[in-house]
């Protein structure tokens, strides 16, 4: 049975790996079957090597004459990830460049022969390995669990390896550098960062650094230079991320560059981007005072065992659940249009009646977190207390960037030495006096009112600032690092208090739980029918790398950016068909939306409709919050379908099917059930009907007959 399964899975591009842990062969797909084997760290070659492995991926370090990565292997495919040895890091201290670890003397950079390693030498000017330390994974931030989320461990189970280095002889005595690695159980993922401890009697300046260098095996071999290169099949990102709504655009530290030592590559100009460098775009240019420690950002490396888009997306989604489990919090949210006590109280009451869980006083509502007047704080506290008495969480909106404060406090453009020209035109510097006061106000507001959620718009997008008079940074070179530290320290503070963070930017690895699923705001001014199809397309397209809980959608209960009566749902009771279509596709996909308006219902019939879909979501919440398999994209020409899958649940899958047409559709729908974990048969029922037994074909598919009415939705539960 195992061999047959291997053969079939290969045909559908889902590769099964055979990793070895402690002499045992693992013969399952890690995305379907949980890997229980722990992460292991073991010495080899009489202590001259140490290996970090979880059966899916391994990293091997030679420790003498200096520490260096001499093996980085994809155990799922049996392939080597690297072809050459590089330093473990590169730092520039007080203008002097130092390699950290590494070995010299490799004779060929297209591949690494084990026979060469014993004869290789240490760079005398590099930081030298002194000792190592083994431990457990540690939490990057405190996560106070206040609301429903997936049952995931924090920190994720795994093991850590720390390599301790000292400076070259007679240089920087008393300063130590430690390179940290964490590997996680059951996922081909590791993280890396470094710390510098200054035990000297004088300050040192860290000008810049490269915290990871990998001489990767090339993904393609081209003589000429193409318009676009294909990079090695490994997902790399860091927690130094901003100004993006996906990992690709928010990634500011991952650089694939040519390797000048790789002289035998096929590319004539030797421009193949086969060397990974994880580094800052600028800076950090920070001073490390005596007795203090500097900590870099963290790089995360997820090794793929397939080139299939869905398989790779599932792996990335698993990564976020592993290293940012707060992103699985998925409260049902209303955005109340006005922040006066009467309007907010009505919203709280309606949410409690239909099962919504959170109220956000939205932008333009009059809510102001920068107002720390005691009377206003008391008013919001009373509203928060009332919300809590009805089991509703309450919070509101605050705008940070994309606004002008004053020439004294805004970021200074290094090209003009004036304000203007920032990413959003104008933006306050987070390290100006205004910036420091802003975060102090938000902390005080949260502490004194007890609100539960911050919707933080225009979060720090990465602006640099050439000012030399702002108290929180010295000049241009340290301005981005210091502002990133300011915002991420604040988000970690919020997360430790249990404050939910709705942030339209990629701050998931620093505490944020949700960003936009990927819609265009002005589309919510289009006629209702077009909004519905576009919204479903946004969900389908936005969940290739996001989990359902990581993205929000939008429902314009009242006019938004224009469009008039044709674009809005109010009066709600007059547009129940469109309202239900929004509810069905949002709750059916596990994607919460911003229901923006003064109320959720205006009649008993409307209330029953809303409550019915909320009850549906809560009944199937675990599976609806699980991964999406993309069956058929919405196009308005036929039925479309997404399939939620989770092999660990009793309900292994739930297929949501939507008919956008003006006619009933009768057809067979093929459901790919591989990622449900089912191998031979499946029990499938439509809605609350009787279950029918289906035989899975050789590709783990079933064909289900459907009959779906015009302009409607249905679902099929797989057990």
C-alpha cells in the first residue's frame, strides 16, 4: 500500500519524502501526516561536526578549524541545498569588515566534495568558533491567548543550536558573537539570527551585516541572462518586513545575487543568482554600548519538496501557523460607522444577538486613540466594559503613516533634505518627538480603557529619515532599523496584553493577526452583483499563501467610496439576496470581513439570515479555518469551488460551491481529497443530508453529482 501510494502521489505532483531520523525511515507526507519525531542534534567525527536534523531537512556544521555549514540537505528529495561553503555571517564593526566562521580552500564552487573539507583552513581575520550550546526553542514574543484560535503550541516544538564566536586575535577583546539556529518539529523549516554581546569597556558601532549566506545549488542553468531568473526552490523571509500585503512584496532582507567565486557556472557573464544573502537594505548603524547586547532580525528558511503551486502554498501556510500561531485567531468583526456611545452600544447589542465577536470603531467614525483626555478615556472604558458584559470585544482605528504632522516631526527625504517624497507622500518619523508621544498615548489608551483590538492603518512602511534632530535615531543610516524596532516592540507589547492587531501590512511575524485579503477598495463602489464575484475571486487568489484567518474582506453595508444605492446593502431587508451572497462566501471560506455600517440587521428576517450564517461558521469553524485547496476559480461562467481540508479533524473537508449563473446547474464536481488524508473511501453529505460513500480514484479524487440553484451556494461535508 505504501509503494502504491508513493507512485500515485508522484503523478499528482505531491512528492512523498523518505527522511531518516535516528535510524528510522519516515515514509509519509508531512503536510498530511504529523511528524512526531523530535528535532535531533548530534555530534559526529569525534566532535568535529554537529548535525541539526528533523528528518525533513538537516544542516551540518564542521567545527574545526572554524565553524561552517558544510551540509544543508533536503531529506525529502535527497538533494543538497548548497554547493559551497560560505561564512556563517558577515559584520562591519566600526568600519572594519569581519567574516564569522567559514572555511577557505574549496577548489570548485559547483559542488562540495567531502574529501576537500579536512584540508580546508580558517580565515585568520574571521571570528573564530569557540563553543556551542544546545537548547529548546524560545518564544519570540509573548502571546496572551484571549480568543478562539487553533490549538497550536507556542513556542513551536523543536531544538536550538547556538555557535559562539570570538573576534580575531588581539581585536575587540571582550566582544562575543553568537549565531543562533532553531529547527522545528514536523516542518522543513529553520530560523537563524545572531547576537553580539559587548563586554568591552567601550562602545562599538555595528554599521551593517549579512546574517545568512548560502551558496545554493542553481535552479536553472542559462548561458544568457533572462528577463527573470528562477530562484532555488526554498522560501526565505524574515521578520524585518513591511510595506507589503504578501511575503513577496514585504520581503526586505532576501537577496539572490551572483556568487563571484563560482567561476565554472554555465552563465557566460557569471550572473546566475545562486547566492542567498539575508541582510538589511540600509543600516542598522547602531551603537552597542558596554554591557549591552544587539540582536539581529530572524531569517526563516522553508525547504520545498515540490514545485506544485498548491503544495508550496500549503507549506508556506503551515509555516505561518507554526511561527505565528496568533494569525489563526479569526474573530467575527463588525466595523461600526459611528463611535458615539449610542451607535456603539447598538452595534454591541446586535453583535451579541447574532453571534459576532468583535466591534471595531472604524475610520471616519470619530474614534480617536490619540485623545487621552480623562473624560474620553472613561467614556471608551464604559463602552469596553459594556461590550465585555455581552461577551463582545471592542477596539478601534488609528492612522499612523500616510499623513502629515509637521516639518519638525515628519521623515526627511535624503534627496531633498525636506519633507515629502515618502512612500505615502508624507509620513511622521516614528522616532521623532511626535512619534514617541504617539506610541505613549496608544499604550496609555489601551491600558486605561481595556480595549481589545487595534486596527492600525498606515503602519510603518519602511520610510528612511535623514533628520539628525529626532531623539530616537541618529541619522539616515539607523533610521529604518530604529523605526522598525519602535513599531514591532509596540506590536509585541500589544500581543502580550492580548490585543488583537488588524494591520494592512505584513507584520504577522511580529504579532499582527490579519491583513487585507487583497481587494481593491474602490471595487466596493461597483454594483452589488459585480462586488460578489470580485470578492470571491479575491478570496480564491488571496489564499494561495495566506490562511483564511490571515485576510479580511469587505462588505459595504453603507456607501463606500461612492456607487450610490446600486453599490450598497442598506436598507438591508431590501437586498437580502446580495447580503446573503456576501455572508455565504465570506463565512464559507473562513475569511472574516469588515461589515461596515451602523447595524447588522434591520428586521427579524435579516437578523435570522445573519445569525444563520454565523451559526454555520461556528458549527464548522475548525474546518473552515483550515487550509483551502483551490478547485475552480470564480469567473461568472460556471460554478466555482474551494475545498477546506484538515486530516486531523473528524470533518476532513468541506467543499463550498457557488453558482453565479441565472440557471440551475447539474453536473459532476471533481473534488481532490489527497490533503484530507483519506486514501480509499470518503463519506460525503450535502449540507445536513444523508452521507454517501465514495471510492477515491488512483489520484485521490471523487466525483460528486451536484444540483445547485441559480445565484446560490451549497456545501459538502467530507468525513
